[in-house]
């Protein structure tokens, strides 16, 4: 995993970053923030509850030490700077968890 907790919004079906584990690969990147929307994992689109399952499989399916490529956007940023990509090093599987976003 990369140290993020993901959830979905029931209305928009977007997959959000709910929390970031301190010291994790996601935390050390300095770019991913709580509330950012995950759109792709290794080029595969993720939306809604099935998106969390897809993201989980893609993030943790390879060996620790390998890279995972995430595409996200900051819903609060101006359009030109909203979307970004980050490559993170997969770490121990206990570093990632998934939880629903409360309504």
C-alpha cells in the first residue's frame, strides 16, 4: 500500500482521499491531500464503490518496493492546476486501509 484511506461519495461516485498515514509514501510525496479525488490507478479509471475495489487491487497487487501511478485532482484548485499525477512506492500492506466517507 501507499498509506492512504479512500472513500466514496454516494451522490457523485467519486473516490476521495479520506486520510493519509503519517510517514507513508503518500505522506512523503507532499502532494496528496485529504479531499483530493482519485481518478486513475496505473491508468485504470476508478469511480464509486467498484472504484475502491479496483484501486485497492491495483495499489496492493504488486510487491512492496514497486511503483504505483496515481492520477488525482484537487476539487478546490483552479482548473489549470487541479489535476496531477504522482508515482508512489508501494510499502507494507498494513499501510493502506479503505473506509466510506460519511454523507
